[in-house]
C-alpha cells in the first residue's frame, strides 16, 4: 500500500492526492507538516532530509519532491494516459511540470507568502507588485497555450495539468480580492480538467486553503 505523508491542505500534497485519485491508486495518508509536526522528527528526516511534505513510501521505495512523485505514480499506473505514450507527447506534458517549478512558482511564491503568510504591516508590497507583473506575463503564456489546446499537455488530461490548475484557481481567488490580476485562464474554470478528484475539489471548494 502506498503511504503518503503530508497535510491535505498543502498544495504539493494535493498534487499527489489528485494524481492518486486520477489513477485509482489506493493510499494511506499520514498528516504531517505545520501544526501536525512529524516532518521534523528524526524518523521523517531520515526519509526526507528536507523536512518538507509530501513524502511517499511505496512498498519500501521512498520518494520526495511532488513532481518526481507525480512522474513515479504516472509511470507505474498511468502509462499511456496521464503519462502520454510517446516521447513527444510525454515531453509536452512534462514541460508544464518543469515550467511550474522553474518559472511560475518563482513568481507565485512571493505573492502567496506575503499575502497569505505575512502580517499586513510586514508585507513586502514592492516585491508583490513586481512578482504580480511577472506572474501575469507567465499566465499569458499559459493562456495563449490553452487557447489552442484543450489541456496543458494536449487534447487529453495529463500529469502536466495537475500542478497548474490549482494555482490558476488560487490566482482567480486573489484577483477577486483585488490583489492579483491574472489572465482569464481556461484552466481556472475548467471543471473537466479536474476529472474525478472529488476530494481535492471538495478540499479546494470548502476553503481548506492550500498552504505552502
Ligand atoms: N519542492 C517540494 C516543496 C515541498 C514543500 O515546500 N512543502 C511544504 C508544504 S506545500 C512544506 O513541507 N512546508 C512545511 C510544513 O508544512 O511544515 C515539492 O514539490 O515537494
């Protein structure tokens, strides 16, 4: 049985839970991180020296880094579906996992951190403003891509959609609160992209907010 360590309101844990839901992978989830602790214990640090969530143990195989976990799970249960079956189709999906980590998150993090984690009087608003500009340019790239493609990785739902749909929704929420003006991403509102991940949708919809 797959074991997943991580609180379910973590955006990185949610990627993994959603992937499991898509692939019908059964798992046991152990709360860890923030108020739950666990991630600072010697036992946990022996599995994941970063002390971050998520971490998985699949029949003795331990892995951390949410996108590596996505690739692993899709590799064992999603070949030909979430992990597309040709090198080019795979690369088209995989590109968005890379883009999230190397491009989008770099700009999203300061916005999230300051607006959600830091008290108003301590916020670095010049950094937020600068990051929002960069983020909007990022979202325009995603937007333009989605104008010619049903999903990020092509005409079918792939692993490449999983990290991007959620922050697109988060960006939309931030826009409604007046602090961020992202593009009108198809991904932000496409329930079809959410597939069968009912528990993740519920988690997002009921305001169990994604935290880092
Ligand atoms: N690059 C890592 C980042 C993991 C990460 O930053 N996890 C956050 C939660 S989303 C964390 O563990 N924060 C500390 C905590 O929850 O106590 C990944 O994608 O798995």
